[in-house]
């Protein structure tokens, strides 16, 4: 199943390939201590949360890369 803005962060964190790609595109994301609090959030919610400091365009870049590589 392809990842979308409706994908739950916890699902990304459970996939080592997705984590590696996320850290490549958005460095340090999966190692950030705050990520544990966001496990139940969707990627869309993260994109709309100013405190996350992750632009929606970067999340979309991650999604596009995951889906192009068949990760998800």
C-alpha cells in the first residue's frame, strides 16, 4: 500500500526502509525524541503542525520517493 498524507507516523517508524529514506530526505527526523509523541499522528497533521518544523513539501518529497521505490 502506498504511503499518503493519511499515513500514520508509527507505520513509517515500523518500516526500516521508510525510516532510512525519511532520514535521508528530512535528516534527523526518526532520531528526534519528539517523534515518539507523534506516532499516532498522520503525516498530514505533522505537515500542519508548526512546532514540527517540517514543510509539507518535504513530506511530499518523502512520500513521492517512498512510492517510487515501492516502500510502503
